[in-house]
C-alpha cells in the first residue's frame, strides 16, 4: 500500500524524492521513493518499503517514457 505512492518529476527537475505511509489490516508500512530524469523524454523511478513491526521489505522499480 505504501509503495503505491509514486514520485514524479516537474519539467524543471532532474531528481525528486518522496516518503509515503500506508495502513492496511492493522499494519503500518513506510516507503521511500525517488525519480531521476535519464533523457528528455525518459525517467526512472524506484521505491523501497518496510513494515517495521514485521521486519518485511519490499521494492519496485520502473521507467517512464513521455511525449
């Protein structure tokens, strides 16, 4: 749930970072994500999420192409 929050880039930015919190089924999760502009129309994004009281870790990564 916390990993669903996505970091995006404004047109004048090269890098961005964000933090998210999620709650589901009585558990709270934290996520930290970032994005980087690779080329004019390409960017990459990633996130790492943790459930502190269960010592669980999750991650995601992706790329975006826009025009």
